[in-house]
C-alpha cells in the first residue's frame, strides 16, 4: 500500500504498513488527542497502521463518537418508562427511531445537523445534509415521505448572511425537490449569535409496514458485504466527521476538508433500488454511508453483528484512481449504501441493482472471527476490534460550570423597559414585531421548496405543523413540528429546552395529532468550555425530564458541538422535533380561520412574561430575565382538550401561542385566509390580572387560540369545562380587519404590508 498519509492533512512523516517505530505518527493532524492515540496503541497492543489511524481518527471525532455528550445522553434511555415505550419499535442507537402508528404501519424519523459544511460551502453543505438524513431513513427499510429544515442564520442585514442563506435554501430545495420529497415545515431564525455558525438542521420521515424494519448489522459467517450506489471520490475526505469537530476561528475552520458533493438523481434511484431490494427480501443488514464513510459503515455493521468482517478495499469502485487507502476509508462521498447479503441471494440482489442501473460490488464478507480486517491487495492494512472503532471510543466527563454572566443576565429583566400603554402604541408595536425577520413571512424561502409533490401532503408551511398522509386508503398520517427558542435557552437552558419540547408538542396537538415521539438536534458551542457543557447538561436533563412528564420518548437525534467562532458560542439551541399520529389527515386543524361568524377562544393562562420575547428584542434590543414558566401538566391538558374537541368535530382552526404572543397569533390567523376578527381583552384582563399590552404580547406557554362555528361555541365551552381547561371567549371572526376592541383596528392589507417582503428586500 501507499506509505504516505492522506493529502487532506499536512504531515512531514510517512509510515509503512505496520508503522515504523522510528517515525512519529501524525495523530494530532488527524484530530486525535495524545491520550486517544495512546489508547489506540493499547487496544491494538502495537502501533496502528496509517489506515487504522485514519479510521480511528474519523470514528473517534466528536461528530461520530459523541465522546463529550454520551454521559449526558444516557438520561434519555435511563428515564424512558415502559409506558413511554408503548409505541416505540426502534429507539436510540440505530440510524433512526421507529414508532408504531397503528394499522400495521410504522414511521421512522430523525433530525441531524450539517452546520459547518453549510457555512464553508452553503449549497453542497445543505444539499448533502438533506441527502444524508434521507439515507438514514432509507436504511431503516422505509420509503422517505417528507423532509423539514430548521435553519438559523446571522443578522439578516449582515453581508455574509447574503452569501450563506441563498445557497443553503437553494441546496435544500434543489436536493429535496429532485428527490421528489415534500418539504412540510421547519423554521428560519436570524440572530447575530449565528453569524459565523449558521445552523442547518435537516429532518426526514419515512413510512413502512411494521414487519419491514431493517437494522444495521452484519451477521452470518460467509454472508457477503456489498457496496452499492455512487463511486467513491475525493470529495468529503474527513468531511463532516472532522469539520464538525472543531471550533471556527476568525479565519474560518483551521481544517477544511472537501465538503461532500451531492447528486440527488443518483439518490432518487438509490431509494427505489433499496425499496425493491427490501421487497425481495434479499437484504440481511443495511447501513448508509455518511459521516466517516466506509470507516463507519464497515465498523458499525461488524460491531452490531455476531462475528467479524473481511473487506478487500482495492475492489471499491472509485471516481479517482489516485486515492490512497486511507482516503478511501475516510471519504464521505454521497449516495452510497452497504448491504449484507446471503451468497444464495447475490444473483437476485445484483439483478435488482442492474435494473435500476445502480453499481454494486462485493467488497467483503462476514467472518466467524472477531475483528474487522481490511486488505489492500495482499496487505492487511486494518485489523481491529470493530466495537473499539464504532462504539467503545473515548467517553469524556467534561468539566461543567454555570456561566458567571448568568446571574446578571437573569436579573436584567424587562420590568424596567418602557411599554406602550395606549392603542396607537400597541398597534405600532404589533406592526414592528410582524416586520421583524423572525416573524416575517418566510415564503421567499418556502416557495423554493416543493411542498406537495407525491400528493400526500395534507398541510405544510405556514401551518403550525406539517401533516403527511401515510396510508392512502384510510388517510392515516403523521404531523411533525420542529422548534427551539435559543433566546429562552440562553436565559435558562433547562427551562428553555423544555419550552422547545413543549412548543413542538403543542404544535402537533393543535394540528389534531396525538404526540408520540421526539427526535432532537442539540446545537451548542465548544464542549471544552465548562460553561457550554453546563448549558448542554442542563438542556439534556430538561429534555429528558420533560419527555417523562409528557409521556413521549426520545427516539434518537444528533449532537452538534463546536458551533462557535473563537470564544464566542451560539445561543444553546436544542432543536426538538415531535411526531404525532392522526387516524385520518382529513381531520387535521388549520392554523387560520377561513369563514365568518366563527367563535374565537383563548385556552390557557396569561402571565406577565415578556423576558426573552420578540417584543423585547424589537423594541429595545434586549435579552435578559427568565423565560416563561414551564408547566408541562398544562401542556398535556391543552393537548388533550384540543384533541377531544377535534374528535368531537368542533374545531375549525387552532393556532398555538408562542413568539409574539396573542397579538401575533391573531394577526397570523387573519392573514392566513384574509378573514378578519374582532376580539375583546376585558375578560382576559380581569381573570389573569394583566394589562392590555401584556395580554397581547406575553409569551406565556401552554396556550392556543381555537376557532369553532358559532353554533358550537357553547358545546366547546362545556367540553373545556369538563376537561378542566381554562378558556375565555375572545370574540368572533368576520370582515377583513383585526379589531382589538378599544385599542386598534388593522386592515389585512396593513398587516400583510408589514409582514411580507422582509427577507427578499434584505437580500436584494
């Protein structure tokens, strides 16, 4: 084999196949710590070969090994009760979680990050983020049916946002549209804290029959290992596994491996090929190739199996014949899968691959040994225990320290900020909030996505949750929402994480779906900063505790560390996705009312909770105080009430209250279909003891506005009373204006003028 190290890394040393004892190996250039290199030598009882060193370096990276987060993530499994597992078919540890949605149907979903690659190369970074999460869904045996994209960028008026945002959006739309997958939801948030570290998170959901679940394992000595899909190239060598495992500095990342290059048409063919392979029953084990490429696929399959694996690396089809063995092992070229197949089914496997014009090559076999063996010609270049690579990497208990700034930040609340007191001031405040980039109409982004391809999308942006049909005969389907308010999590990571969970849960419930499961994408700064690790620990504990109280399990997810430039970290941003089930998507609830003479009800309690609010940012550029009160029992009650009313056929529209409070919810309800509303705050003021401004702009949680037909108003009020749900009748729909009695009247045209065109105007 070649004696030089991969060209993606700088080194002045060379090693032979077994490693010359006289030459220092370039473990530091490959991202390994000194003690990690020492541990590799201890595991192998010798110096690693250059190929082994490359394999361990990518698999023990932060992105692949979760070495700083494992000790905290264990809570998700440890706190999951038997009751929470009722619908859970596959949990944490596989490529994606799987839940039973009834009638023999299962869905698999997961959310992951592609943050750093998307900053370096926005289009391909975002596109391959979509491709990677879709392959995770494919590898579970499912047909992907939809995607979502929670996004966060720096300030909208910053020049670099104009570089990153259009490329990211084009990459997501280009890849997803070419795959023929509807984009049914997500978020877009602008904040200066993300200026050098945009967050590009991607979610995919797929469906399958319960009996069709596939797992990543290589079992059965003599079974064949087949690599199929695209050829292996030099793009993405070290890719996300290294790029996402270090902090950006003022000049950008100090290591810039090639960002992966995607081909959505190749992936579309790969999807159909995989589904035919599953239907034919010729696949015993399956693994997609993403982060760490062949290093990951071979070691994880072997580690999850009942024996060893032998791979002939020089049989791997290449786009670049000059690639060295180390580079082939580290390449993160896209649109590749690895399958384990019985020898007697090989001909059938190959026939299906040929029918789809997908290149497939037998590169190895399962052995009755214990090690993963990789050969280059006749040379044995890798001989390692696969668990030591894939699962038994370093586990760090990083130092934790509550940030010193937090006391002052929490003490600096909104109590001293000037608030509007008359109708004109409150009216102007609403228009200013609606024009803020985080509240403005995001259709410049969403119209670049195909939301209705395949014909099973029942609901998408701008509704609170995306809804997609799974069973075309019965209408059974799922609703999904992704949420996180990084400002709240900055103020209190424990409560902020629970508020993210609560909002996603609430969005799914108000859409008419029963929440079933959670996936998360935990975006934080450097784990080497004790303050960041404290934030992370608090957020994970908050999520784990919150899931117990809501009765839904975490099925999997992703951790993204090192999202900071120099010593400035992003706001802690634990993005939470909640999935719920609808017996029939025809019974979903829209977010806006579409007819006159409907009664509008406010469910929940309003408190003076403006700390971290959109209004405090828009009016005063302020962040401080404590986030809204977390009351997960109230969230469950709200969900149960809305679901009971939906089942009774009473709900015509439902919209949760979150950023911007009641004022924004009412404005969005009017804008949805152009039907106005007239409301009074008198009963709300009297019952909850808040003034007009607070009633409209408080961001208290566990609240929703529900519209019902006028003749059903009494029945709805009775149902709320029976449930024990606090409820106030606000007013009625009609006309084309938003009229808040005694304060202001705003036409639909005025609201729309404030709310639309903000993003495109800033981007020119």
